[in-house]
């Protein structure tokens, strides 16, 4: 499976610094904009959509992982980020534990030339499997560079 290729090093980080869930989501969106993965014009809408999603129900899936994911009007292709927060952030996760690993997925609100909605479910299933993989979580917290984070995703692409 090549889902890992949706995660670009320039859109990922091992140095999340924000201290609240809301600020972490904004920091990730800012990273996506700075990396030119997400158009600046969609920044405000992306942050709002992610915050609205969290109000609907926490994306903290347990075992120190959150998977915020939303549809975003105006987006042409899936935009992904994997981010690590060394200290952890309170997220209202189902197990009450802080979140250290954040998979963020923004997807178009409709099919496009670069987005097949039927593939989205496969991506989310793969991310969910990774989030349950203790080895993945342990190694993700140990990597020191974005490149190593992507290498880990590639290594775990068969999960």
C-alpha cells in the first residue's frame, strides 16, 4: 500500500510546540500552509473545520494518538500531516491520555481529478491500524527528523 506517500516530509513535524489541542491544530495547518501543501486561502477554513470536528467529538483515539480529519471545500487533493508532540497535549481522548502523535487528514468535499473518495476509507483504515501499532508509536516518539518520520511510515506501509 502506498498511502504513506500522501505524507510529505515538508508537511510533517517532530517538534509540535503548542500547549492546547486548538493551538496544535492551528500549528499543523500553519505548517501545511508554510510547506505550500495547503493554499493560504484555505487556512482559515481548515482551522475552523478541524475545530468544528473536535466539537462534534474528540479525534483522540487513545494510546496517545489523535486523527483529526475533515472535508474541506476548495481543496483539490488530500493533504496529510503527521506530527509529534514530545510533551503531549490534553485532547479529551477516549482513554483520557495526552496525545503525542497527530495524523491530520484534510480531503476535498467532492471527487476531483486528484481525489478518489473511495480511496479515502482505505487511507483512514491504514492510519487507524498504525495508531494501534505499539512499535509504530514507540518509534514515532523516538525519531529526530521529519525524514525519519516518513521513513517510518514507509517501513510500516504494510501494516
